[in-house]
C-alpha cells in the first residue's frame, strides 16, 4: 500500500491518462497493467460488460463511451482526480488516500497517521474544507462507486462488496442515506 503524504498528494493527482482499449501492438488493458500510480480513464466505442469488469479489476477511474459529451468528460476527470480540491494539502492527501483505498477499512486514526497529523486536527480540517466528516465522506465515495457498478449491471451483493461493504445491511443503510432511495429503486430508473 503506497503511503500518500501531504507532500506528494498533488503530484499523485496529476498522474492521469486517457486510454483506448483497442490499439496496435497491445491493448489499453495491457498498458494499464504495466503502469503504476496513474489514474486511467478509458475511452472506447465498444459497449461491453467484459470491458467494464476488466476495468473494475484494474481500478480504472472511469469508462467513457464515444462520442463523449463535455459534461461527461469533466465529471470523469473530477472522479479520476479525487473529486474535490481544497487549498489544504493535508485534506488533499486524505482525499487521495480515500479515493485509492475506499474498499479498505478506513479509520480516522489510520488516515491521520497516513497524512501525518492528529485525528482531531484532521477532523477539524476535513469538516472545514469538505463540510462533512471523514467517515461520511468515505461512505459517500463508496456509494458513488457502488451506484456506478449497479448501472454497469453488477448485482447488489457484488457492488456492495466491490465498494468495500462487508455487510449488506450497512450498504443498504448508506445507499438510502446518500442516494435517497434503495438500490432496487435506483436500478428501476
């Protein structure tokens, strides 16, 4: 697990790339497998569940289908770069860490250690710059990831597990809290 510190969080965010799947000599997935510390956004003309599954396994930030709308591109870049930016390097480091390790058991104590500050200082900064608690933000990230997985055809159980939830009850609770509806109602839209 790479330790993201306040000093390298900005450069960590700047390492992102757009990748096509079908290219001469090697596939985009081959390139992604051989590359470290880069956030990839796949751009493709192919609409394939297998491609979505492979992208998920490789922790690709997003897949965009051609032709691409400008608003889709902006949203995708925001997701790849960690969502929100702040003027505070400690909060940025925490955001980068959460975006990368959201599936793991992230506790305030561990996160504070990762970004080299105390729990109380991180809590105060996070609320000041993000207007929510660290744990609430972690759940927010997980539910957004799960919602995308559900849209891509994954089952509720699989999406919950891929998003880092060990308990379906917790997944349903936070899904309803952030999405204002159950996963079943979300899928019916």
